[in-house]
């Protein structure tokens, strides 16, 4: 009778992700008749029985350096299921984060929205990968995305300062679809939207990642989220460990599992909410803002009467097509003023104005500041 394998499972039991991964591990473990030893990955002191005399292999969420060192020193077959936040010492089975971003973009694009945004964290690699996949898909559709990344912990609700997040959300063009890097970030967005009286989903559709059903269904409104293939991650991690314990080298050091799909709830429930003509017009304006656009140009692209288009714009966006053209021009000018040293004549041309004088007059009327004053203010150090 073959020897029973004793397998150490080092996960964070309070995390929904880890609990779901465990289900996949146990499926293989039951078939292979493993004896599973489940220990919290954040216990102090750490498990001190990681040795070949006691365990035959380890699967874990190796996100802490001390745990990484201990598992490495034990010289056991080991498989990591933590996200892609660092170079791995072990075979890793985890989520394809670029695919998560692409799936989020596809979902929000399918709603017919004209604008898109991403809210995540700078310090976590999986957030940066999700943003990259999201942005690339939006750009492939000929559009751009508004991105805000802060440096806080991804599991904290207190990332970006309240003022910074409020300012970012207030200035976003509406209607807009925003992907948050995690459900925690999405809940933060919903709370600030509630405070600012931004209608979700009519003005701002929100999509999170992780599909923690308790949080998602308790959110106000209930939160749409991307479900990760966590049980499959656990299953594949256990299968890889089986091979490692038999002396087989894996074909890949990193096995990426695509997400399971979008679980739609009220936060992105927009059936027929965004008018197709308005969406087409706003997209056309965004792509041709530098071409000295007139409303007549938009009407040649969107085959409806001027009166009908204006009525639709007022109903959906609360402004006219002419006002949307001005808004788009000002946004381009703001970006160039804050991020480049281009002379005013070049800024004016890139933003669709005839000359620097027209830029200055329109910019001051719309923002209350001259372009030069805005450039200086945007570069001033924050106190």
C-alpha cells in the first residue's frame, strides 16, 4: 500500500480567495488520499514542522518573506498560489491578471458607455497588470481610460485620500464605466459616489474583482464583480504538487488561469440606459477632438437630426453636443498643460482650437483659470 502523503496547506483562511482555492486542493487531495495539514499562513510563530521528516509537500499563499524563507529552507516540493506581486522561488499557479483586465474592459464596452476608468494600487503588481490589460483593450477599441493608482494596501479601505478620490470621481466625464482592481477598491468607489451623490450605475458603472458574494450583495448598490477561477487554481496547484513529489519537472514555472467570468449586479446594470447615438457621438468627439470639431461634423457621423441629438444629450449627459466638444477640448488641453512644456500654440492646435487666443478665452470661461495659471497650479507641490 503506497505511503500516505502529508501535505502542508499554508493559506489565509479569512480570505475568500484562499478558502475557494482550498476547495480545489481538497478535490485532488481526496483522490490521492493525502493527509492535509491546514495552517494559517500568518500565524506567529510560523509552522516549525516544515521538514522532509514530517511533510511531503506544501501548497501555500507565500506572500510573506519570512514564510518564503522557511519553505525554501525546508527544501520540500512546493507550489505557490499567491498573486503575481514578485519573482517566485517556486512553481506558481495563479490568476492571469491581464486577462482579468481584458474581461473587465469587454464587459464595460458592451454597455455602450462612452468613457472608461480604472482605480487601483501602484504598489501591487497584480493591480498594475489588471490596469494594463484593461487599458490595452480600451485603447484597442479606439478609446482612452482615466486611471487613478494609489500606493495603499489592496485590502485596505483607506487607500487614496478622501479628497483625492472625491476630486478624481468628480472630474471624470459621465457616464463612465470604472473597473476597480479589487472588490475592496470598488466598495470604496461606491461609498464616495454615495457621498458625492453620483448615480450608480446611471452616471458611473462600477465593476470589482474577486466576487466576494457577501460584500458584493451587501454593497449599495450590489456590486458587479469578476469571479476568479479559484477552485481551478487550487486543483491545478495540487496536480502540479503531485508531479513534483514524483520527481517530475513542470513544463512551466508559472501557470496562469483565466478568470471565470463577470457576475453582473446592479452597479453595472445598464440595459438600454446609455443611448447608442449619444455613445457614438461622444466616442467620435473623443477621437477627433483635435480636428476643430463642430456639431455638424458629429451629425454627419451620427445620422439623427440636430434637435434629436441635443435632446438625447441633455437627457443622458445633462449638456449639449457643443458643450461636450468644449469639455473634451478642455480635457486634452489640461493634460498637455500639466504633463508637457508644449507652447500654447501647440496646446491649442492639439486640443482643437484655432489659436492660443481662442484656447485662452475658452479655457478661462470653462475653468475660471488661464491656461498658464492652470499649468502652474497643476505642477505646484501638494501640501
